[in-house]
């Protein structure tokens, strides 16, 4: 079983829409969680950390549910520039990346 | 720009050959991690170096080896290349030692094709 599993998508949404997706993690001992963003043929970059209480960063909201071992990301008012692959990451002694969820925002 | 540079950017090898990939970490970062990203997959942790010592290893065979130098730059060596080694190899640096804040600064990667 993979340590972090994500719905690969793709999620195709119009500009201005809200899109949300989850990932699940298998290691209950994971200490912290993150969302990374990866543009096509580019390196991953940290988007935001995920806190137990939930947290927002502008149009992005992340939630953590430790009991069910899943993490979510919600993007409000989608922009064309949000088109990317979003990687879910769980941290035990190393960062474990999911395979990514692809989001395409169309005009 | 993260300040992490990798070389070469692209290379082609044949099965059985050996390859060395290089990484210069961001100034002030003493920890370097290497990841393998196959097409359509997320990055998979290979190993991490902190102050020139291996400090954690993923599920990769011993033919994947590494080094970190006193200036914190690093090398990834892969012996006896196999077709499945074809992937993007990402180097990431971070400013901390064994603790991990989750923020890794990735280079643009070295794309290896094994024929």
C-alpha cells in the first residue's frame, strides 16, 4: 500500500469555480503534512502546511483529519494560473509524496 | 529560483552503465535529499545527507549511493543502470538538520533516460 494516495484527477474546472480534493495517508505516526505544487516539467514547490485546526492561505484552504487519516485542499475562485499538479505530503522521518492530483482551470 | 542547482539537466545512458548526478544546495542549507520521480508519479525519497553523513534512506537498492561534501554539495551515483531507473532525479536542500519543517527547496532536476 502506498504511504500517500491521491485521486489523480484530472479536475477540469472553469475560472472562478471552487475545486476540492483529498488524499489519504497510511502511517498514523506521521507528524506533519503539506501540499506542494508542481507545474508541468518543473520542480515541486511548497504551497502550504496543513494544521490540525485547518488553515487558509488566500484562496487555498487545507484541512487535516487525523482520525480518518486524510488531508484536503480546497481552492476557491480558481485562476488559470492554478493549473498544476498538487502533491500531498506526509512527514514521518522523511517526506512521503503522493502521486499528485492534476487540476486544469479553463477560461 | 531556489538557489539549488543540478547537473546535468538531461542525459541518456544504456543499461549497465553508471551515472553521477550533482547538486549544489542553497546557501546556508546543510541538508540535502535526493528524490526519484518517475513519469506520472510523485517524488520518491532515495536518501538524505546531513553534514556529510547519510541520515535516512528510502526503499532503494545499494546501487544507489551518495556523497555530501564539506560545502554541502552532493552527488547521487547509480550503478548498473536499469530501464526502470529512467526518471527525473530531484535534489532538495533544507536549512535544518534532522528536524524537518517540510519545506524543501528543489532543484530543477536531472532527467535520466536509460536505453
